[in-house]
């Protein structure tokens, strides 16, 4: 869907922002770009829609070189969400969301209907919020409107630059969950910039870690990034708590669930679904403080998970990765 080959950006003063970057993003994939400040991740994002022009290499979307396209028309086909949201303060919410369809020549009645549908999709009741102005919304609500506006033109690609960075941690997690649901429903291809490794491994199908000078240090799945850092920089960036982060990307496996034999229903306390991650299951275990948590598949209980079971599951995931690395 998106292909970067040998892409670089060097400014007039000689500063190298991005160097010789090769990167592929598959259709429907959510790729996170992460790294320290000044590493070139936001520059890379902005080169895709030509807010910044590359000095070398090629960038293609659906096989077409973006540098050969009219930049205004290109940007109208690409959704773009930034941390500051960038809503027009003098326009009502519904008019903000209608912006791109209106510019594309969609009749206002149809654009308004599309805007109201999108507000509902991002969890904002149009009857309640469509007629408000941006200053009448919370930060999280403004961010949802920003996502709705970015999707209004039916883009094949959605670029997001620190979209959840300006809200508090509780709202950020809620927005992340909502966005994962939305992305799964809409199926748009997403490239998202963040400085937060936890956010990157939580959201991304794959994660690109940028080092200083715009060098791509590693591009991999969250599990492999945490379990097999490519070099010392990546290992230091993912941190000493990478084992805990692996829990957030490792699914609960029924093979590590212990049987219900001898366990009474009253001993179970809380219960979790069988399709969650080990991190989510461990959080419930710690919160419930009973030493075990029931695991259910639909309405049927399939066993219990204990801290030992979490440990075994994590060790098994690491062993499986080691085996896949063997020649």
C-alpha cells in the first residue's frame, strides 16, 4: 500500500533528518513509528503527504509516486490527524467533519449525513455533539472529532502524528481502545507517530524504531521487537521492562490454563475471556488478589489462570520465537 525506497531528507543547513529509509506498509496495516525526539519519525510521516518534500528516494501509495501528484489533491485523499487536533474554532463540529467531502465536491446534504455517521462511529452522539463548537468539547472529544474529520473523505491512508499525546493517561487508553475498534471496522491503512513505546506496541501491527539521524534501527512486530531487539539502541529504548511489555502483546493460550478440578465457583472471583492478552489477564489477577482468575470461552468456563500459568505462557512465547529464529 505504502512503499518508501531510499527516502532521505537533508535540510539546507546540512541536518540529516531521515537517511536512506526503506519501509513498506501493507493494506489495512497499522504501523507505528517510534523513537526519541528529533529522530525523523514525524518528518517521515509528513513526507508521505508531502507536507515535507523528500530530498532523495521514492514514496509510493498504491504504486503511484506521490512526488508526481498534485500535493493538494494528494492530501485530500489522505487522512491526517495531529496532536493539537487543529479543528476550526469558528465552525461547529459537524461542519469541521464535513470539510474534506465539501472540498471534494460532495453535496452538502450528503456530506452532512456522512459527518453525522462518522461522529456516531467515533462514539459521539451527533444529536448531542454535531451542533457544538470545539471549545465546548473535552480534549478527548476533540480528538475523536479530529479522527472523524480525517476519515470523512474515505481515505485509503490515515496519517496520525502523536494523536493521543495531549490527553491524560486514562483518556488516552480509552481513545486507543476506541481507535483499535474503529480501525478494525474501517480497515484503513494507518501510519502513526508516537514517542511512547507502550503505545506503539499496544497499537501497532508492526513498529518501526528510529534512532538518531533518521536511521531505521528495527522494523518488526511488537513481540519480536520486545523479544529480539536488533541492536543496543533498540534494547535500551524498549527498556528493562520489555518482559512486562511482552505480556501486552502475547495472547492468552488455553494450554496454559489449569483445569477447574477442585476449584469451587466461589473461589474464582473475577473471570476473563480466553481471547485477551497475558497483560490484561495479569492485571485482573493482581486486582482481584485471589491467586487465580477464571477463564471463559463464551459462557463456558475452561479453567483457571494463575501467576505460574502467566509465567509459563511467557516462557513458551519466548521459546517459540527462539525456535523460529533457528536456521
